[in-house]
C-alpha cells in the first residue's frame, strides 16, 4: 500500500513539475515577444516559437477586433481635428 501511495505522489509531483516547465516556456516566449515589440531588441527565436507568438497575437487581435479602428477612419478624425484648429 505504501509503495502504491509513493508512486501516486511521484506521479503528482512529476505532473506539477511538467506544468511548471510548460509555464516557464510560455513566460520565456512572452518575454521574447515583449522585448521585440517594446524595445526592438533582436532575440533569436526558434521557428516554433515564432509560430506560437503569431498565433497568440492573431488570437488577441481577433478577440479585441472591436477595439481597433480602420486606418481611413483615423485619418478622417485627424483631418477633422486639424480643420477645426485651422478655423
């Protein structure tokens, strides 16, 4: 019975360690993406990581689509403000 209990504990610990490793990989990936976006720092990124970053970014953009405005709409807003200042 105690051997079985020990095996179960080892499996639980192993599963938690595996989850921690996956989370560390995600944090590392996000850190690389943020450095690239915010600071323009070149960081060597593996092809799989590039695909993961692009996938997450596209998911974010699609989920927040209503928060973005069309470029032409932005240009019109700026032109309207410039016209109002000139009047």
